C-alpha cells in the first residue's frame, strides 16, 4: 500500500478502520500524523478496495 499511496510506514501504522472510505475508494491520514501537518487523502485502486473489504468484513459489519 505504501507504493500505491505514498504514505510512510509510520503513517500507515496509524491507520484505523475509519481511515478507509471503501465506497469512495480512499484512505486518509489525519493532520496530526502526516509529515506536512495536513490531512492527506489518497485514492486506492479497485483491487485494493476489494481486498480491504474482504479483510474488514470480519472486523466491522459496515464494511460489506
């Protein structure tokens, strides 16, 4: 995912389920955690969204 989004490993370690918008196909890092001190949202490929949806399905019911 780092190559796809450009996020650093430290930023990715802070991802929560709420960081992902599976309907919109994006992932967001909050301003407090990004290098530039601003909220950063990056698009995700369709296959990545599908993989995340499968991963999250057991974690949270709204991921379906």
